[in-house]
C-alpha cells in the first residue's frame, strides 16, 4: 500500500485521467474545466453585461459538482495520502528555482514563496496571483478551453483547433518561464 | 441523487491530479524547462487513453448511459482565437502553475492564496465575455 503515498506514476495517472474523461462522455457530458468559470460568472449575474453569459447555466450544474468533487479530492489527497518524499524534482530544477527565490519542495506541492498564507502580505505576489489568474480566465475562454478540454479531450478527438490551442499554451508557458521569470523573480 | 456520479468522477480527478502532482507549481515549471518527462507522460497517456476510447466509441457507435448514441461535438473552426487565447492561457498557466481544474483542487487542498487566482480568473472570464465581440476570432 506504500505506493499510494508516493508520487503516482505518469502512466497510471494519465490512464486514470483518460478514464475520467471517458466516464464523463459515457454520462453524456464533456470533459472541460474552464467552462465552470463561465457558469460561475453567469450565476453571479454577468448576463446583464454580455450575451456570452446568457445561457442555461442550470444545464452545467453537473460540471460544478465535478469540481466540488475535485476540491474534496484535493483535500483527501493532501491530508490522508501525502508523503514528504513527494514532488521529487530534477535537482537542476531545484537549483534554478532557488536562484529565483523559490523554496525547495520538501514534499510540498507549491512553493511557500507564492502559496503560503504569508503572500497576502506581499503586494508583488498578490499582483502575480491576480495577473496569472486573469490570464488563465481570459485565455481559456478566448481559446474555448483549457488543458482538459483541448489538450486531453480535443486532441483525443483529433481536433485541429485543439492542436492550435495546445501549441499556443506551450509557447505561452515557455515565454513565461524562460523570458519573463528571470525578469520578475 | 443522479449527481453523485459526477461528484465521484470529480473526486477521482482531484485525487489523481494531486497525487500525480499535476497541480504542483513546481511540476509545471519543471515541465516548461524540459527537466522531467513526468508531466509529458501524464498528458500523453491521458491523450492516448482518450484517443483509443473515442475511436472505439465512434467506430462502434457506442451509446451513453441513457441509451443515446454518443456524439462528441467538433470544436468551432478558427485560428486566431486558438493561437492567441492559447498564448494568454499558457502565460498564466506557467506563472501560477495552475489551470482551472487545479485551481479548485488546490483550494480544496488548503492553498488559500489560490482563491485570489480564482477570483481573478473569474474576472478574466468576465472581461472576455464583455469584449468578445470586439476581439478577432
């Protein structure tokens, strides 16, 4: 049972994620997490501001339940299935990150420098979280999907638009980590 | 209680993404530095599993749980929106190491600063909705 506490392997994890997508298809739905952002905006009354938010969001209730389940999943995994040996990064990555000011994982999923409660006192980190979130929310809707909808479902369904989106994701990520990180960290 | 099945699917999704560390800012950085195969392996196997599943569904015209033939809708045709939307998304994904699914999962896991990411992502979605008709697609 030890293996449950270790980092789950890519072949096992990727397979289960594929099954998650296929389960949702079997239930007559689709695999797409970013549409929940639109649903939440609509529920908050955004339809008064743009037609984009005028849709029957009750039909998306099932997807909100999926993310609710996912939140519980995160809770359970961290509190009951964790281990200090996790997040075993390439040593080169750890060295590079320490030059940028990021603490080593030591089993943590995310660096304290950006995700510990202390960041609420750092205007710079708050701004980074806000800019990052904005880019994700704006970009995923503009592209009509995120990694679940495009990289996994879209590519599995051999959709050319999804390939374009995924290439876009990658170029954006590379620009950020290679050119912008050294400037801001 | 027809929604239980969606909760369970979500639960499995949340656990796998957390245990495989796909929600980890560190892993996303490592991926963009090409310093590990791990994330590529996860996405690749998920894609491959989905590919086989979807091809089987189409070939045998399989039915969903309510008895209807499964139809997976094609994505809208286009170019600019996919490249540029993708680019914006990628910048954000690398900056904060999360995409929409992980945002919710990380909040569930207790990383409360991610709530700021969520609020801002909702704002980004909102601004897109408002500007949509003025943006090239």
